[in-house]
């Protein structure tokens, strides 16, 4: 049965059937649309809620982390750099070093944290230090008073909420108050630092940036201010600075107001514009701010509304289809008439019309024009399959496309519409042609595809022409020169990309315009007249045009304009090929100017320049400097060789000059000193630099000669002066050594009386004890003699024993026996004190140990303290605060000399009675020894002169003025430093800093002992 027969015997519904079907479809459509509306809009809201919750959580965490980071980074623990400097500034408001240290710290913090716009310091009374009056906006307002009071009570940093800066309308800032504590005194608060933070630099961008694409997504900060909602951040959808917009808390539908009332996190309502929105509101930790993330309903439900509209439209279309189905049957008769007309058109046209049956995989119909296109008859075409019709590659591609297309139509995923394909087909003679096929799928009553109907057209020539045109267009578009095509009325019809880049106009701006829009007014009118005369005669024209770009800048073009002729010889268009030669002309001008400059420099430079032939060494060219240096004219120099301008000295033979010529060829650039001779016979030293270069296709030697005769004489004078300076330095070193020894002897002399006193005390009582011991021993010997006499007599003679007993009692033998032991102990102690003083003198002097060695600074400090103890014990109490020190590489005797000078100076600085503190410690690769006193201190105007030789603040006869100078030089010799801090009336501190292991100086070599482990 044919398809036509199936259509004629198919079931034909009545009007009643159609009415029932339409009513049922309308009800079904209404229910489906309602359900679709619920699903689409619910899914849209759920997606928006998830996105808003993620954004709000992200923003809230980011802001909280930002606040925590600033609180941690800007906190100042006890002993911090800022706390130390501020403590010093409070003690001495004019302390320039403390102020400079604080300002340097301010700059570091502002560079590290760019949102810090100003920093101020305040003591506990609220007084400001080092703040710019324009930036110090801490006032007695409630906001700051509460923050300062909370800081003083909690002793923790406090954040001052958003507020406007006094005197600067519109500038909103945050303030961070950070407590400052005294060093080493835990718990003592000395003031606080105020960091002014500009939220517009980091915080506001952090709040406003929306992390995902959205047209209406917006996040902002709000807080409650009484019965109002205060907007803290800039509003992206309405003009207004932060802190300016306030809305009543009970504004109907306001989501921020509902959040402040505790309604919930996810809220549907209205925003500050009064528009319907969906928002998520989350609190920001450590603040009373709320982070509001919202989107307009128009964006949230846009896709849902569009999909619902499409569904509604599809339902309406389906209803229309049902109404139109009734007309299908009336169209059947018209189809037969159309088929007849179609056959007539198919067989009379040049395109091939065909019908392909999928079941048999054969053509059911092919129009006779197939013979003209492919060279085969209709019968031959009807016996071919689709594979015979196409090349293998083309068939493989089309077979896959058709399979997917047919499957989509059979399953109802796609309607049976038409598709266009470009195919490659073989002719009967083996040649290939390119065709364009329009294919339509034909389905049966069940909707299954049974046939493919197609119209094929030979497009081989069209594709060839398109390829040629494409190549021309690519060439024109990629051409580096501008191409312009106009019609005969001089209206622009085409410009390429180079024109757009050069002129600055887009294609849309110039198409249809006259090229005169490029005229700058600088091109002579005669040039345009000549151009149009040539074009009017059908001839080409070439010339230069001064044109103006869109931005107003001018440029010079080399233009070639020719008429475009059609095959019949008629002129229809003009073609202009133009090249921007502005830079080329500027380069040519610059090159000419550069050449003039080079020639001027070449001839005026003070050095002599020679150009030599590589092979012969002859002079090919010279500059004016050579003529002036040697006293010859240019022609005379060109006639000479190298030997002719060389001094008559056996040390500079011709062979040496030839050797240098050879080396520059083989080894590269050469530089050497040479003795030259001028036209007057004067011989002088020159520095010659040789280098190979290429000129006119050949190699040349460039010699640059500089007159160094004056420098050589100066070097000789310098060598002589250097020798004299070395001798003088040697004498100065000897003098310094003698001066050091003299100062040491002066110090020893100064301490001699005290040392003698210290030694006389134990020697005195030892001498006294020895005298008493002699008397005791005589009496003991008498007692012993009496006992011996009694012992040698008759035992019964008791009178002798009684006499011995009486003598023992008279001499107080028991006292003698006990006192002798005490006298010996005291004598031993005195002798030990004398021995200790001798040892300390030896340790102080370190006789025989002038070389550097590993030394214990504590031992040296204690030994020196014992030596100078007589200078100290009647005037001060010495307090030792020793830290842990490693052994230090130094010359112990010299370091002990430094300690002695500092201790004696400290004692002499105390008028009557006071204290001296000795502190030691280690910081990194350095150790320090600090000597502090409670003396009269040093006036500030003398501090910078303390280490000058012979400078002293003591009365005449009390000092040489060399102690601190020698101490300073000794510390410097050890690659350390000597620092002083003093305040009149409060005392002074001298701190010696020494490296644990000093780097060897060049004169000491590189052999240094390793530090002991």
C-alpha cells in the first residue's frame, strides 16, 4: 500500500470528536502549566537562596577575618617597638630618636596595611602625640569616649564603629584603638594608639564585590541605630554615600528591618529602593553589623518566567495545531495538484530533485537534471545508494549526521525540518564536484521517518569563486597597508583592518562617507586636482597626502589610487592603496640629524680616533681629535703609518704594534698603554683601545686613543704621596700604641694608691698577728720548759708541778692555744687577699696575651672590678645583672682597659653616694656589657663629643680626656660599637657591643680560631 492510499483510508474524526479533544487538551494544558509554574518558580527561589546563603556566609567570614587580622597585626604587646619608643617619648617629650622611631614604624604599618590612613598616639589623659592635626579627629564624642573607657577597663583593642571624620564631610572611617604597655612591667598601661582605617580601600570593595555573575546581586552592611536602620556601606543601586541613608526600622517589607527584629536569615521583601528582593542576612562576628546579600526578584525569576512563557506558548501552539489538523484533509486534494506542479518544476530545472527511500536504501525518484550534473542517466542514479552518491569521507560524515537526525525525529526530540549540507560527489568520469543539498525528512502517520527528500545544486564554480574572493579578502585584511574602495561618487564602500588601525575610524563610521573626512588641510590643493585629472582620464595616480586621524593627530601617507575596470572596460570603482610613512619620514629625518650629530661628535671629541686597514695596518681615516692631539693635518696623518706617530723608544718597537693588530683580529678587543710622538717631537703617554668592526663590507680596526700623559704623571705623584702616607700611618700607629700604653700606665698610677691601700690592710694585720704570735710562742715555750723541768725531776716533788701549773695559769695557756689558731686563720686570709689582688692585676693586664683569643667577659669584668674596688666601695653599691654569655674572640687586656675606664668614670660621675649597675646579655651574634650609674649625667650638647681625644667634662687635673677615646677605638678595633645614653640628673649608661666572633680584617688574614663548643 502506498503512502497516498494510507492517507485516504485513515480514520477521519468528526466535529464532536474534535471538540472533546480540544476541551480535554485545554484542561490538561491548564493543569500542566500550573504544576510547571510551581516547579519552575520554586526551583528558582531555592537556587537563589543557596547562592545568597553562600555569598552572605563568605562575605561575613571575610569581614570577620579582616577585623581579626587587623586586631592581631596592630596589637602592641609589652616591649614592642612602638611601646618602647612611646614610653621614651612620655618620659622625655623632646626625644627626637623616639619620635623618629615612631614615625618610621608608622610608615611601615601604612605601607604594610594600605587601608590605614592615619595613626595617632595618646597617653592615658587623652593627649595626642605625633599626630597630624588634620588627621587627629579623636574628640570628646560619646562614640570615642565609650571606646576609650572600654579599652582602659578591658586593656584590649577596641574597634570604633563607622563614623564621619570631623571637618571632612562625606569621609567615613573606622578607628582601631590599641593599648600600649610599658616594657618589662606587665600590666602597666601607658597609653593607646589610634589607627584610622579608610574602609573605601579594602572593606567596602570586599563587601560590594559579588563573587558570581549577577545583574542585581548586591551585598551591604547595616546596623540598628535607635529605631532606624543605618546603611554603613555604599549603595550600588542608588546614589548615596555611606551613613547617609536611614530608614525606619518598621518600614513595611524592609528585609534589613525584619532581620533586626529577628524574623530570620532568609527573607523575601523589599530593599532600600522599595523593589521586591530575596535576601539573606547574617551577623558579622565581633560587631553589631549585619551583612545583607540580596537579589532582585526580576533576576531570580527571569529564567522561570521565560520558561513558563515558552511552555504557555507551546501549549497555545499545540492548540492551534489541533485546530489546524481539521484542515489537513481538505489539503490532501491540493497536495496532489501540488505534486504534479512539483514534478513539472523538478524535471524542468537545473537542480537535481530526488527522493531517497530508507527501507530499500535506494533512490525512489531522481530528476533528469542528474545527467547534466553527474554525467549519469536517471536509471543509473536510481540503482545507486547514498554511498555511491558521495565520496567515502563525505558519506561517513553525512551518514552519522543523518542517523542522529532521524533518531531524534523518530523519538520526538526534534521536528522533521529541513537541513542544508555541502557535499562532495563524484562524476561518472571520476572528477569531483561540490554540491549543496537541502534535505527534508518525510514521516509516516506514526511519525517514523521513511524518506528523505532533497534538492541538490552544483556549487563547484561558486565555491571556487568564493575561495578566490576569500583569498583576496584575507590578503586585503592582513595587508600592512591601508586599502580603500570607493564608488564613482567617492563614497567609501570598503576599508581593510590596516585602515581602521591607521585612521582610528571603525568601518561603520566611514562606510558611505567621502575620503575627505581624512583631510588635514596640509595637502596642497594642486595635489588633489592632479589626482582627479588622472582618475578622470582613467589613469592611476600616486603621491603623498597629509591626513588626520579620528583623534586629531596627523600622519603622512604614500597613496596609490587606480580605477577598477569591469570585463567590459567600464570603470565602476576606485582602489586606493595607502601606506603610513610618518614614522619612516621621521626616522629618515632623525637619521640625517643623527649622522650630523655623529660627525660633529666624531670631529669634536677629545679622544683621537683612527680607522686602520686590518691587513696592512695603514691609516684609512682620522677624526679632528687625532689632528689636535698629534699636531698633524688630516692629510698628513693619512700619509703616515703607526710607526710614524710612535715615540723613538726601544720599548715600543713596530713589531709590538703589529702584534696588537693580530691580537685584535684573533682574540677580540685590546686595551694597552703606548708612548706616542706628535709633530713637534713631544712624546706623551696614550691609552689605546682596539676593536674590529665592519665597514662597507670589509673588516676595519677602530683605534680610540686617549692622552693620559697628565694622568701618568699624577699617578707617579700619587705613588710617592701614598708611600709618604704609609710611613706617616706607621708613625701614627706607633704613636697610638704609645698613647694607649701611656693611658694604661696613667690608669694604673691612678689606681696605685687604692691597690696599695687594699694590699696594706691585709699585710698590716698579718704583720701584727705575727708579732703577737711571737709573744705567744715565747710564753708557750716557757710553759713547756716548766713542764719539762718538772718532768725531769723526782715525781714526788710537787712543787715544780705546782710552779708549772701556776705559770700556765698566769700565761692563760687555754687562751693562747685558741687564739693561735685564729691568728693563723686571719693571716692566711690576708695572704689570700693579697694573692687575689695580684691575680686580678695579672688578669687585668693580661701580660703576654696581646693577641686575640677566646675570653670570658664576666671573668674580665670581675677582675677589673676588684682592681678598681677602692675607687668604688666608698661611693656606690655595685649591682650585677649578668646574663648568659659565650666566650668572645677578643684581646682581653684591651677589653679590660675599656671596662676599667667605664667603671672609674661611673664612680667619678657620682657626687656622694649612688649605685652602679652591670648588665650583660646576648642578642643574635653580638654580646653587650652595659655600665649604668646614678650620677649627675651628661649634658646633651656634650654627648656628640664624648669620644673625641683630650675632651673631658672633669675639672682640670682630674682626667686626661683619653679614656673614652681609647675605649671607643678599642671597641671599634674589635668591630663593635660603644653607645651612650644619658640624662642630666638621672645618670648615664655606656653599652659595649661586641661580635662573638669578629670577621678578620684584611691585614689579619683569614686564619681565625673556631669558637669553642
